[in-house]
C-alpha cells in the first residue's frame, strides 16, 4: 500500500454533482462540494492500515482504518456511515460506506502519479482524479 502514501490533489472531477444528488445532498452543500479542490494525505496506520486525511477550505477530516475492519466515519456532508476498506492489491483498495439510505462503493486505483477514485451509488458513478504532490 506504499503507493498510496503521500499527498494527492484533486485535478479532475466527473459526475460528482449527480452522485451527491443520488445521496440526497442539498444544493448548497453540493455547490461547495463541486468547487472544493481537496488534498488527500495517506499515512501508514498501525500494522494493517492507513490514515486518510482530507483537507479543503470547506472541511478537514481524518479517518484512520485497518483493512477488513469496519470503522465509523462522518462524511464531508455530515452523514454517519460504517466504512470497511479492502486491500485489493498494492495499487488498489475499495471502501464500502454503509448507510440506511444508500451504500457507496469507492474504488481507489494508483497509476503512476495519478490516483483515480471511482464512487458508485446505485447506478450513478462519479470519477475523480488526483495527482500526487
């Protein structure tokens, strides 16, 4: 998982507004979400995990996790979800956010100095690309 370690800045976003709509996120929060360019920092956490810190002008959050163990997470829009991270390979991990209204599946894939984050809620898919800085 060392490929994830470091800082990543959002450089491209597709269909993110539609994903937020599908999650029932209100207009003002969606507007902020669409204009914010977050930086995500991954650091090693314990023997079998990572810490994911997301920083933006809107909000900063940090989520330490161990692979395969469910952890409570407060999303940027304020929802409480139960997240489980799975290590698929050295360059790919998945995150399942469970919520009573809708589950979100997030796949993070590293290729060179780019991280592609694909999030799916029901049949709505959003892709965001981050560059290592």
